[in-house]
């Protein structure tokens, strides 16, 4: 009897963890959108993209970093392990480093800003992106969440890496990468900051992140 009760309690706890939903903040209203957010999925990793004009408005380390990027009307924003995420050698050659990034806690991380000229949605296919309209408060909250990830020196983001012949810049981050906090968790956190409810347990996969954006397809109305 006791064993059955313990099993039932464990199943209930697991179900609660799997279905737990974190409400979006700020609270959503019917304000008109001022920018379009793209959530991008390559099959296992998610980024977001915003028009460069939306990023360079105002002051702050993110706006300053976006203004300093090479030309491009859009900016892809992502986050990941400081080594594995930046490296572009064949994935088969990086399996040991991937295991290190995945299973070892406390790995250094970076925030990527990558300027692109064309609308990123045109290169992902219909199932590879979700479009989310952002109101002014939602956009401000999302940008603030990105800035909280950035390591600052004298109030400015610090470039930690860049690849030869590549316009992407990788900025040192205050967060650490491991299985408990992966790239998709980070993207889900941005969506949540912009007002989209998320299920943190399911955000371990890119599909879980895309599902959250799709379920709130009308976008945050904060």
C-alpha cells in the first residue's frame, strides 16, 4: 500500500513538473505591435531574430552592440556554450566537446548577435519559424532580458569571440551552459519575458519552444 502511494505521488509530481506553465511577464494587453519577432528552429537549436532598427533604438549595451555590427537589416540573437556554439567544424569531430558542454555544469557561455540582410524567415521554410508581433513593453522586456545575459565591462558588452570571415559577434555572458540550462531554455526565457507563457520542462527541445510560440501565435499583447 505504501509503495503504491509512493509511486502515485512520484507520477503526480512528474506530471506536475512536465505540465507546469510559467505565465508570461509582462501581463498582456491589446497594445499595437511595434516590431516583429521571429523564432527560428534548425531542428535542435532555436534563435530569435529582430529587425536591427528595433534593437538600436535607445541606449544600453544591447543597442550599442547592435549599432557596432556589420551591415544587416535583421539581427539573429542566440546563446550557447562559449566553445561548442562558436565552433563550426564538423559535428562528428566535436562529439566529446558536445558531451562536455551538455553534462558538465558551469560552462562559460556567449550571446550571439549575427547581422543578416534578408528576412531570416525566407531561409528556414514554413515549419522552421514562428512570427510573433511585439508591443513596445514586450519588446523592451525582451531586450532587457538579453542584456541581463551579457557580461558588461564599463557598461558595455564584451566581445568574447568572432569567426574569420563571419559577421557574427559572440559576447561574454553571465550565464552558464549545461543540461539544466540549454540554448532552448534561454530562448524560452526570452519569449517568457516578452509575455508568452512557457512550460520550462518542455523547453529542453527546440520543438517545445516553437510550440509555445505557436500556441500564442497572436503574440504578447503587453
